C-alpha cells in the first residue's frame, strides 16, 4: 500500500501577504520556487494543501520561515 504523503496546514492568507510584501506576482513566486503558477494560486485560495517540501521552497523564495506560512 503506498505511503500517504504528509501535508501541512498552511495559511493561505499568510502566503498571499508574504507574496505581496515581497512585491511578487504569483508567476514570479512560482518561478523563484521552481513551481507552476497554478500551484501558488491553489495554495493562496486554500484549494490545496502544501507538502513540506513545497512550503520550504516557498518560504525560501519569500525570505521567511515555514512557520510564517503556517496556520497559527
């Protein structure tokens, strides 16, 4: 049986706020993080949950910590 992938409860609003603070479009953030724009869009709208690796690359691209992107 395949192992279920772990997802983290990120805060869509925090991702949006950090992206805007960094003055990046979704496409620019996706490019910096090595993701596709639709992934950033879905995460910001709360339509997807991020894998730990995804949150790490987003946090690095935004210059913040993973904790900054998590639900409080």
